[in-house]
C-alpha cells in the first residue's frame, strides 16, 4: 500500500510504502534462587522509521523488514506525519504490561510497549496483539502486524 509521505527538501511529495512484519520479543531468564528476578520483553516504534524489539536487555533492529516505512522515506522526523496503535489480543500468565493500548498516538516520539514478570519461582507470561501504523487520520493507509511478547523465568 502506498501513501504520500512528507515533502522532500525540494518540495515534491514522495510516495512511500508503509509496511510491517510480525514482531516477536522474548526474554528467557534462568537463576539459582535468591531475590526475585525480573524478565521483560518489549517492542518499540521510533520516530525515524524503525521498529525494534528487546530480546534480552538491549533494543535491536532485526533487519529492514522491521522498518515501518521504506528506507528511502526515512528521516529523523518522518513519524510526525504518522500514528501508531497497539491492540491486545490475549494475555496468558502473570506479568505486567506497560504502554498505551487501543489509542492512536502520533509517532513524534518513541512509543514503547513492555511485558514484565518478576518472580522467585518458575513463571511465564505471553502477550499478543496487533500493531497498526497509518498516516494521521487516514484509515485507508493503515498497515498492521502481529506482536508477541514472551517471558520465561526458570529456577535452576
């Protein structure tokens, strides 16, 4: 699907493709007792055109398939013309979810969603949802992808 992107430096409008691919973030923690351990899995969308996940402490961009807008249209403020929404499909197990759900938000800043589990024993949590991106107010330009956040804490 193509939508008109922000104008270029020469004033001409570009046609930019919006695209999302399925996102999976998981954190597997093993520990041998003591104080509770916290494991978290996150996904975030950046103003400059990238989607990242946090598989074990650090955010990473897996590949160009995790860009929400084609590379030629990326710039530091491309998100100002777009909005994002994350809707929950299911949540299984324990865990605390943070981040705004079921609300369109401008991508004028980094938007982050996280599932976290804190435990002193074997524990797991799975959260699934749908991430949507569109040009502000333009339902016809919407693209979507599934998101899965998975936590597993294992006591050794």
